[in-house]
C-alpha cells in the first residue's frame, strides 16, 4: 500500500486519524489480522477495544487492546505488587494485543509509533466509556524475532524482560513453545506504578477495586496447606447428606475475602472464579453425576460461618497468609479501634487491638482490650499470636512508647519498633530534640513534625 503525499512521511503523519472500529467493519478487521499479522489470529480475550488508523478513509493500521495476561513475572517485578494486589487490581492493566501496519514500513518508519501514540492519548477515556473501568498501565508482548519493538520504545514503553516461552493450552496448564517474547510496559499516568503498589488506592480508584475480586492469586499447593490448617476446627454440624465439608466452606470464604469479597453472596460469586483444580485443592467433593466441583452457595456460607469462632479462624488464616507473603510482613502496625455497634455487659463498646500489615492492610490477628484497661497490656499477648520473620518493624502511636514494650519487641519477640513521641513524656522528648539538633535536623514543632528530609 502506497499513500501519496508531496511532503512524504511528514505529510502522511499529519493527516493520520485514529478512531474506534465500527461493528460493520469487524469482518474486514479480523480478516486482515488473520492474513497479514504474524500471529495469524484475530481472537482476543476479555474486554476489548479495536481501532483503525486511516488517512482520508483509507486504512493504514489496525490496533487492538484486550485483557492483560494473568501471570507475568516481569510485570509483577515492575509494579512490585503482591499476588493479592494483582488479583484485585489486574483490571487496571490492558494489553496491546495486536498492531498491524498496512503500508510499507521502510517507506514510513515512524507510522507505527505515531498510530500507537494517538491510541494511547485516548485509550483511558475510551476504555472508561466502554467498560466503565479506568486503566493505568499498558502491556505488550513483542516477538523480537519478527520485529524489534522500536515503536514501543519511541512511545515510552519500557522493556522489562523476556517471558518464559510458555503458552496456555487449557485453563490450568501451559506448554513450552520455544519463542520467548519481550514484555513492554508503559504507565498511562505518572503515578500509576505508585498507586498500584501501595496499600490503598486513591479515593477515585478505590470503588473499582472493591467491585473486582479478580482471579484467585494462590496456587493449588498453597490452598491445600490452608485446607489442612482449617481441618483443626471442630465441625458442629450433624446429620447425613452434607454436601460440603466445613473446612472447604471456610477455605473458600477465607480466600474470597483475601480476593476482596465481602458478604455471603460475594463469597459465592467469587468462588465461581476458582478453577476446578483450585476447588479440588480447597477440599471440594466431586458431583456424583458430572464429576465436577462446585462452590458453596451463599446460604451454606451463612450457616457454616455463623457457627465458628471468628478469632480462631482469623488466627489460622493469618498464620497461613504469613507463609504465602513473607515480604508483606516487613512492617506491622498496631492499631486500636472501637468495634462499632458492639457492647459489653457494662454497656461500653468493645475495643480491639489489631496487628495490621503496612503493605497490604491485612489484619493478621486481633485481641480484645480488657475492661478498665488500655492497649498497653494487650501488646504482648497480641504479638505472641503473630508469626512473622525476624526483624519485623512494629509501628504504634505514642501510647505504646514504653520501655517495657520496646524491650519485649526487641529482646523477646526479635523485631524492631517505631513509636510516636509526644509531650506527655517530656524527658524523652527533650532528649530526642537534642539528638535531632546534633544530627542537623532541628524539628520545627512536635517531634516527628519537622521538615521532611527525603
């Protein structure tokens, strides 16, 4: 294909326009991908957007975006998010799955990058309008034996490493194809990487994460170990014909909660996303007629969970989770809260001291604060319940700035601490101010409120 323009490629690029594909053009779009693209396929997965680049009605390039890959080590290293974050936030990533330039690339070497750039300028708005969900990152896999990926580099994409050279052949299995591809990634907004790796998303994005539970982030062996731990819980149910064992129902509820589900109906809907292999690992019994595994219903979740000791379940799941995401436990916050809607015998609300991970905001364990007491005596028994790696940093507010608490954390528990310091401990505060001044960082107000040094 040749496009005539007296100004050469510069004139061609100025006349270039990109628009979404119309439904009546879909057949020709697919035919061109099947016959002219090196993948020889027009099949896309998940939510999709298709564009055509044209000059005065003449097609010069085709480009398509679709759902991202489920598991890519290079992307996870680049974003530095955990399996749980990936499960809940994968919808913020979109895959540039096809890019086909129709004219001679030698004659128009900058055409591909210009088409890609124009698409990226409108992609976020178009995706939001079509699928009611924002996107923050674009990924693309390039077979560098077929093309060099120059247009991606020109548009700000970053090569993060080659894939393992495997292709999915069924829902749970992959086969080696011997042709690793280079993964390219680009943030659509400068803050995208920081937002996706932090514990909580910005307020504007948080509702989309709450609506999305994502695929199950845990593999079958990890789920089997959770099932084994939950088997220690006594089952108060009696009678014949129980379709689901208690530990299976509790395991499904625990994993669904970690994926973002909240409520019995949400547990059922999220459990439907588990693969057959994952359901079997969680302890499901096969259906006698079909041989397939089925998730529990919302009413089953309600009947089983209402009979259990919630604190014991939280302890079991917290210890198991600590083994799955050790890196997420490097920093632990102690946080005291009043349980809304609760009440003791004396009419006062129940107070809890919780151990929460900084990175994922996961509650590993919690303990009730005794009546006529405060959080300080609850620190030791709470931390004794939490299994974390040595050297874990514990943060807490000024109430816990006590010598005995600091001694317990460093000498008995094997961690480190970072406590707030206020004026109610005037002697320590004066020493802290003196030391900060010697180090060249004089605080301008209360300790901890001085100028930032990062």
